[in-house]
C-alpha cells in the first residue's frame, strides 16, 4: 500500500466501477471501494477527491487532447477539418477502453446527478473547442457552431460505439457520423 | 388575490426575475417574490412548485411546439427541413419576449445549478426531436445528428439574439446559423 504503488489509481477506478454497477452509485461508499481494491480509504483520498471524481477523472485529459489536436491542425484546414482532427485524437484515447467506457456509461445513465455532470463536461468541452477555433481565426458564429456540431458527432458516435459489439473503432464511427451530419445538413 | 386573477403567473414571474437579477437567485425567497408581486406565498405555490420552476416554466411548451412543428412538416421535407420548421416555431414563441429572455439568461448564467438545469432541458429537447424524426422514418444516426445540430443552431442563435440590440428576430438569426452550419460542414 505504498504511496507510489503502480496502478493504484486504476485498481481504485476498477473497484469503484464494479461496485457502482453491482449496487448502484449512491449506495457505494469510499470505504467499500478501498476495501474492494485492497487499499485504505486514505489511499483513495490521495488519488480522488470523492467517489464522483473516479468517473470524471479523464475530463481534463480529454479536453487537453481535443484542444491540442484542433489547435495543431494545419493552417490550411477548414474549421470542420480541424474539429475532425480533435475527434480522431479523442477516438485514439478511448481506443482500448470500450469495456470501461461502457460500464461507466451505464453507471452515469442510471443517475440524474451524474448525467448532469456529464452534460456539463460536454458543454465545457464545446466552449474550449470554440475558443481554440477562434484562436485559429474562425469567426462567430462559425466557431461555436463547428464546436457544437463536433460535440454532436462525438456524443452520437460514442453512444453507437458503446452500444455496438462490432469491430468498428470509435474513430471510424465518429467519421461515419460526421459524414452523416454533412449529409443531413445538405453537404457532401 | 382570487385564485383566477388574470396575469397572476406573469406578475409572479416578473417579480421573481427582478429579484433574482437584483440580489441573486440563491438569496431570493418565495416570500420576497410574493411580496414584490403583491400576492401571498400561498398564491405563489398555487402557480409554481418552487422558485426554480419560475425559470423553467416554459420548457414543456417549447418542447411541445418543437415536436409538433417537426412532426407536422410536409412528408417530403428532409430531416433538416423538418428541424428548421421546429426552429421557426420556437422563434415565433420567443418573438416578443427578448427582455424577459435576456434577464432570464443572465440569472441562469450566474448560477451553476441553473446552468445544469438548462443543459438538461436542451438535452431532453434533443431527445424528443430525435424521436419525432424517427417517427417520420428518419434512421439513426441521422435522426440524433439532425436533432443535435438543430439544438446547436437553437443555442447559438439564441445567444446571439440575447446579446444583440439589433432588429433581427430570433427566427432570422437561427436561419442564419443554420445556413452557417451548412457552410462549415461543407454544405450549400
């Protein structure tokens, strides 16, 4: 139980998700999560502020990744192509995490407070991406609309990925959704 | 202070918004709202469940209006055209309510709990519209993507309308945003 034991965060996250799935998020205590992981409560609180943070731990990483990819797209890229670069980066992040993502999604979907938190996360992502697009010289309302459209593709693509048992990657499904969005809005 | 006094709801809503703007949403009590409106607390609670409901009172009306317009679009309308009919209907609803909408927006923007509630309202609108599009025979993911894109147009158009002092109507601004969305996604 040393402070720097490798994988402590992952063990805690795995234990937490298992318990949230088995008995519900509200009914699970930090003490139970620590016990399931074979660790102490003190160790839990060295890694997470509370039991909710276990589920939203990756938000900052996701935001940084999106913003970096959008900002780093070639100067010649159109706003939607820069957005697409962000979606590709997000797809890579989740690449080998489908079982975890699916379990997390089910836990969040079952709890109103967690669904709210998830909506706030997406709204804040959208705001950050719109800002990054404006930094690239994209004007309003194009920047906000591109960011919101990108979030729509992320959300719908993600839900399909969670629901599917097929071989298609999150990136492939988001590309498909982006193409479908172009289609419905009358684009190519 | 009779039960059926005309405009009681509006008087309460006006008093509530004034107080939320002046001293903050959290600091305002139902007793103060009733007093400002020259009514009793009992009358307040005959019209609204709590002080939050004053701000979200129109959610059901907006949803019904969107859904009816999308469902009622000609059978030959494309998904995005059906969505556009919903946006037009919503634009009409807010037509003469800009001062109220602007004040409401500022109150909501200043309070995390209210922002969450607003996000949930929009997410639930999107879900209802996607369902209506599926009822029109639109397949997934096109239905969800169209609904989400429509919500993006609604949200961005609404924020511009609130921010502007110009003469352009909400409907006009949403049409402009929809056209800009087609533009950024590579459409016409």
